[in-house]
C-alpha cells in the first residue's frame, strides 16, 4: 500500500463484497436470477463502500449526483422498468469503485492489468494465426475476440494495458519486457480489426510518446510499421481498412439518435432504453419509405448514447465527472513518484475517450471498471490517521510507520491475503466465461460440419456453468433442430425468450422450428415478431414471404419478398422467390424484370 492511502473501512467492504459475491458465480441458480438480483447486491455493496467508508475525495464528489440522476432515469422514465438495472449499475458502480480505489497500490494494479492484457492479446494472436478456432460469434466474423466474445470489446479492453505498457517502455527504453508487452497488446488491438480501438491506440501512443526522446519515438514508429505491414497481409484487415459501410451505419444511427433525443431532451428515454427507442425510430423511417437498415444496441458515440438515455442533464453530469477525474489525475502525487503509471493511466483514459467516438467502451465492464479503478488509485486522498501517526513517529525517530501505527501491518497483510483470494476468484470467473465462449465457438464449428450431436454435447457442458446464457439457448436450439428434435429446440427457444424477449435471432429460430413441424401460422407469427424487433432483416422478410406464399396469400407474399429485395438487392434467393410469386400471380413480365435486376 502507498503511505498516505490508509487503512479504510471502504477497502474492507469492497474486499468483503468480492469474497461474498464471486463464489456465487459458480452457483448455477445465480445465473437464472440475473440481471435483477445480481446487480442489486453489487449496487448495495458499492453504495455501502462509499457511504460507510467516507472516501469521497473532492474531485469525485460528483458521483452521488450522477448516481441519483441514473436512478431517476431508471425508475422515472417508466419505459424499461427493472430491465434497466444492469446498465444503470454498470454506469454507476465503476465511479463508486473508483472512490474506494485510493487504497490500491497503483503500480501493482498497473502491472496486473498489463499481464492480463498480454494474456488476452496472446489468445487473440493464436486466433489470428488459426491455432485457436476463435473469432466473433456473429454473422460478420470480423477480427479476433480472445476471451471476450467480440472484437470491439477486446479492442477497448486492451487500450489501457497498451498505454500502461507503452508508458513503462518509454520511461525505461532498456526494459525489453515492457516493449514486448506493448508490442503484443498493440498487435492484439490490430488483430481485432476494430477501427475505433485502432484510433484509441494511436491517441494513446501519441499521448505517451510526444515528449519521449527521439530514439524512443523512432523505435516505436519502426515497430508499428513492422506490425502494420505484417497484419496488412491479412485480407480481413485490409478489407476493414477499405470498407466504408461502417461509416454509413454510424451516420444513420446518429441521425436516428438525434431524433430520439429531440423527443426527450431533458430527462432522456431511460437507462438501457436506446435499442427500443432506436428501433422505433427506424420503423418510423421505413414507414416513410426508407430502405436502409442497421440493427444496433448502441449509438456508437457514447456522449450521444448517454444523452438519448439520460437526457442533456445526464450528459452534463457525465462530462462534469470526466472533468473532475481529469483534475484529480492531474494533481496526483504519482506524477512525481510513479511517472510511468501516471502517464499510462492518462493516456489510457484518453484512448478510451477516443474509442468512445465510434464505439461503446463505457458500457463494457472489462474496459471501464479497470480504467475507473486506475483513475481512483491516482487520485490524491487524505491520509489515514493511523498512517499519519506512523509518519510522525518515523519523523521523530520511531522507525517503521506500519509498526508505529499500532499493528496496522497485520491488517495490511490480512487485506493483501483477502485481495489475493479475491483476485484468484476474478481469474477463475474470467476463465469460466472463457470456457463458455470457447464452447460456443466449438459448437458452431461442429454444427457447420453437420455434427449436431457433438455440438449439443458441447452446449450441454456449457449450460452447467451458465444456464442463463441467451446465446447458448440460441445455438443449442439450432443444434437440436439439426438433430431432428423440434420439441427440444423449441424448449431452448422458450428458455432464451424468457431471458431476453427482444432477440430477433431467437424468433427466427422459433419460426424455423414451426416451419419444420408444418405449422405455417406459428411460423408466420414468429417471423412477424422477429421483424418487430428488427424490421430491416431481409432474410426474415424473404422467409415470411415464402410462408405466406405456401399458405396461398400470394399478394402478401410478393409484398414481403419485395421488401427483402429492397433491403438486400444482391440477395439472389429473395429475387428468385419474388419472381416465382409474381409468375404465380400471372405477372410474368414483371417477374422477368426482377430477375434481370431492372426493378426491386
């Protein structure tokens, strides 16, 4: 511990919270009561740590205001109800944790984050080389995901460790370990193909190196060029660099977000309400004739996302908090005592802000919780009376402050043991989640090969660890349908919809099951439910048209299939189906024009 950080009740509460909560992660029933009970318990411990610990330093006293406004948004908007609690807790808890983080020795925490970043980046490198069959669990299959299941999340989570490792090397260029760590983590960021994370890494590098010696900057430039040339040989990375589709999606999303903000400018739509509000605005645009569609749960611009959900008041409080944290970091004693940690923390925070311009790092626990803890560890805090007394005793010739403080050394040892146990529990939970993500990837690979029985066995093992995982429900249902067990598949779908009713993929799977059983009415209802969630899904419109055509409702079928062609002009299946329906309606000339691509 740093002298002056003190022996705080808040630290005891935080460690107690970890020791009590983390073992529950191994209890299968605990997943079933997510999200309400888990977040309530975490919020109770976080609030107790702040209120009872009395650790609010002056620069972070904005936290109660921010917490209060998020609470008003959750319970006052009346849009999302208790389902808003997970996101509200994620917005509130990290700053609360930061207030109690002054008791953490920043250098050791920074080293732990760098090691964790190296492990995640190493896993990503194995995926990139094809030695570990990983990737993003989505139809896009871009980049690598390491243990986080999504390349954008991985890229954001690696920014702070990258900045800390780079700052350590820039401070001591002869430390090859820091240079190797920075190179490995930087490579992991590039492998993700997440362009927002690329931007953040560039900002972090500039912030760390702009005052470094010339030889350090030259070495960094050469290393970056070497990595860039190697990675550029990957078709995926080259394709991401030349792709402009993401920019169109961002502009579309920002436009709809601004319209949603205009509807509720002061209070906002409510915490975690963005997806509902966004899809409602997109449906309204489609009703006015728009054809472009982009399904998203985030605005891909954090300030705008917060404004939509929490209003301009919430956005103002958030910005106030960033300014307060910046002031606290700027006056930190680490600037003199641990300059590399101080510079790395600042550069990492700046990188996350840059990432927030195109992505959503503030909504992701592996990214924002460590960042807040590091900022909190940097913040100056009033020394504990026991430490102050020990310092006085040492000044008077009394020896070691820990001993002079009346046995606080034993307490520090107890805290370190508790922290070690809690840290091991954190690692165990992380590897548990990694096992589930790995099971999902392995099950997908087996299902693609038609080995549905083996895929089902893999999913069953993962269910024992996380019975409340919606993705597992979706993939297990697909595997069961592939095995010819529609009843089992439907059971998985019902289970998943009970956890999260607004998942279009589950509705699509429900429709496929109904179709396989010959229940056209149920299939139609399921496809329409999927389109209510995701009205721009071309495949759902095409499938709905096929169901309507099989039931003899040809005019409605043609309308649905035409919608699919409008949304995805290059979708040959939809064009062929539309042409067949038009021929059945006796409109052969129109069918020919559709097949020739002369009309949608």
